[in-house]
C-alpha cells in the first residue's frame, strides 16, 4: 500500500517517521503548504533521519504528486481549509483518505461527506485518531445510557499552540453522550454538554469525562503520552480504508459495533448457563 502524507506538523512528522520505520506500508510522498520551510527538502532532513529520497512537495502540485507517486491512501493532518481542498483533488482520482485534521465546522464536515459520496472513494474522518480515546467515547455513550439522570462534564487539555477549542475529540465525546442519553429518551443538544478546554505547555492530549450524581461520581479519562499513538491510529485507519468506498469513522475502524455485539452475546450465554445451573431440578432418588 502506497501512502502520501499531507501536513508536516508535529503529528504529521511522527506519522511519517513511524511509517518509514516499518515494512508493511510504503511512504511515497509528503506534502506541505506552498510557503512552508519544509518545501523541496528531503523528508529525512525534516524528520532528523537519513535521506529518504522523498522530496517534500507543495500542496499546489497535488496532481503532479498523484501522477508521479500513485498513492493508494492519503493521511491528512493539515488544517480544515487545506484538508477540504486536498480531499476534493484526491477524491477526483479515487484516492482514499484518512482525515485526522481537527477544527472543522459542521458545514465543512458536510462538504467532506458530500465529496466522498460524489466521487465514491473512501474517507475515514478521525479527529479522534487514537484507539484509546475511542474506547473512552464508547464508555461515555454506555454510561449516559445507564445513568441518564446524572450530570456530564467534559474537560480536555492540549498544548498551548493547538488552534481549535474545544477539540474535535471533545465535541465527538459530547455527541456520544448525547446519543446515549437519547437512548433513554433524554433529548439534549450536544452543545449543552459542558466542555472545559485548557491550553497549556506541551500537553499532547488529555480528555476526561465526569459523570456526577447526587451520591457518587464516575470519571473516565484518556491521556496520550506520545504522538506515536496518533501514528498507530492513523496507520490502522489507512489499512482499513484501503480499497474501500464510503464515509467512516474510527469506531468503524475498530469495529466497535461487533465488539459490543459479541460482549452482549457472550454475557447472555453465560447468564443462561448460570440460570440453568442454579434452577435445575434436583435429581430424584
């Protein structure tokens, strides 16, 4: 599988570095903004590695990148405006995309979805690229479904240079809570679920959900210690979307629906066995 990466910020660089150090995927191109300092340099120089033979290209030459390198999947960690522009061009050539970029407006996300539907390529929209935070979202949904009379509060913390606030992941968590509450007939807008955003120092990323009742409190949290966890998630998403069509999210990559279904089926199976064991009639003498 040939991969192109667009956006060479801290996360983009970590993803590129991780792909170059493994053998399952071939990194064939790297794209930055036309006025970036990385332009026309060897990617290895940007990453502090040996030369790779990959020259960083400006996003104004995407078609040249496509014809020269023929990527199967693009991993985009640029910015919302660039990501949408890039997605339109890549999609025209039926190249699949993992969008890890955050900060989209609702309107921009609708445009991303429309692009996917129009050109029938595959897109994974994953502002929540780490696997662990997707587990947090699943647990938040389940907790809201069970404890619908509790109060929910989200706190997210990132480094001081992160532009979007609240984070795209925090908004997704709010959406999962909203969905869980709806399962119990509680109608609430995700915008009414409080999100506290902190931008400080070099924090990579931390998300916490507090579920507070009158007599007790539950806390669910996830923290990234390294950007390598973003790279692992991006690579998993790239492998998932390869040769697929349609619009997906990380919950599809992790197949969380199947995980839940299997859990429920196994739990019911064991419950039935225990029921039969304890309610079996004693043998007659």
